[in-house]
């Protein structure tokens, strides 16, 4: 059984194509990036567990009329919010074939910079954390990893009392190198 177990780690980087889903935000996707590292542990021939630490940048655009909807937000500072997270994806992978791994799991994010977008009362517009679910695939070519994922926010990320809920949504495309 030990012959099927393996351990790999390495750097990874890629693009985030995302948006904030909610009233007042544009429904167009915007470009951001992610950069970090991963470690994967083989759990037999078909399964593996992959943990990551990523710097994730999420960009969004507000829609026309945002200031009319949210009058308590300083709109001049909020027209294109940029959220920077330290994210911790924990993915369970199934080796569909030697080259293709299907992946799914949660991603926990800690907001480290929100581009100073605050409410007039001094409260932050965004919560300090985000919980998402990732689903995707990874192609393994020797030591290279090429992956694509869909990320859907599971919790509300706006941090002020309001009936409108904001959630993150997007795609991650990237490459990694297993050492």
C-alpha cells in the first residue's frame, strides 16, 4: 500500500476571473490573480488530498446606480473594489486517469486588504472572512499542474446590516510545479 502514497509540493500561480454577486454590482467578470503554494498527499492509487496557501485578488465593478442603493457608502472610494485574501483551499482529488484529477473542497479566505472601502460610519464594508466551495480539474504532465476551477461563495461577504447579500463567484485558471 505504501507504493501508492506520494507527497509533492510546489509553487503555483494563475488568474482569477471573478465578480461579486449581489445588488449594485456589475454582472461582468473582472480579472485578478492568485499566487502561492500547494502540498499534495496521495491516499492510495485514486485519491489525494491537496492543501494550498494562496494570495487571492478579487476585483469587482459596481453597477450604475450603486450610490442610490447604498447611500451610506462613500461611492467615490467604492467604484471598483479590490479584495485581497489569504486563502486556504483544502481539496480532495480523484485521479480519473494518470493525467486527469477531479478536485472539490472548501476554501477559507482571510481578508487582508480591502482597498480602504469603508462605510461613512467607519465600519468596514466587507467581512474579514470568506468561505467558498471549489470544483474543478487538474491536468498532470510530469511535474507540471494545469488547473481550472469554479469557486462559489457560500457566505455573505458584506459586513453591514442590509437585506442585500453579496457573495463571491468566479473561476481560477493556473499552473503549478510539483517538486
